[in-house]
């Protein structure tokens, strides 16, 4: 894994841990993305305003953790990151950053999206689902968020293990919330 500088410095155990935690994160990200797309897809498809910005897409590129997820787990490679209009992540089916997308992109819901849900309870549940990845990354380094990581040296084995625990908790909570919101898996 030549792109993981610290991985080769710290050896195979670090790389194994990194792959394991990365895999767990991406599994949760995929489940959350499917649930979110189920709600925002119909609204965004007919919306004239694009709330995405190139500077948000680039958070994936600038952050070693998200960049690792993108490079290791994303099918779409070679996005034109330097492009500002339209934002590089946007493709014909919406955001093409399927792994390692900036966590705050998931948590933002405009008024139209929220009002497409029928009850306050559904809105609250949906917002909580949207916030899960943001919450998983909270306090990754003291008070700093996972999105603030700029260097591999900051992604220590201890922090990875703590992150893994939060991913587990986030996954459990997501499954509870999804069954509340959809009463079953979306699309089933
Ligand atoms: S949702 Fe995707 S395309 Fe939109 S700003 Fe975020 S990363 Fe970029």
C-alpha cells in the first residue's frame, strides 16, 4: 500500500487494522448512502439549485483518511478534482464519491428534503441517520474531528481502534433508525 506512508512505517499490523477499520467505515457509509438517497434522490432530481461545492468534494482529497477510502474502495477513479464547476464529485447520478465522501455532505438536508417526509418524527429520524457519519468522526483527535486530519501521523492505531468502536455503535444505531424510518430496508 504505497500511498499509506505511515502504514509502511508501522508495519503490516497497522495496514491490517487500517483495512479492517476502513472496510467497516465503508460498509456503514454504503448503507447510510442508500438510505439517504432513497429520500433525497427524488427531491434533488427536480431541484434547480445545486448545494454541492467543489470545496466540499476536495475535503475527500485533502484528508488522508477519506483519500485512502476513496482510493481503496471507490469504483470511480480519476475525478477532475481541480474542477470547480460543476463540483468534481457530481456525475449523472449525483455524487460519485461513494467511499470517503466528506461526512458533512451526508448530514446536510435542505428544507425541501426534510419537508418531503411526512411527520416530525420521520424528519428527526432521518436527520439522525444523516448525522451518523459526522458523529462517528467527532473527537477523533481530542476535540478535533476526523475531517480535520491532514497527516498520516495523526491516524494512530489507538485512534483507529477508537474509531472502529464508534463505527460499530453507529452501525447499531443506524439499523435501529432505518427500521423506524422505512419499517423495512429501503428498496425491499
Ligand atoms: S455531495 Fe459529493 S458532489 Fe456534493 S459537495 Fe459533497 S462530495 Fe461534492
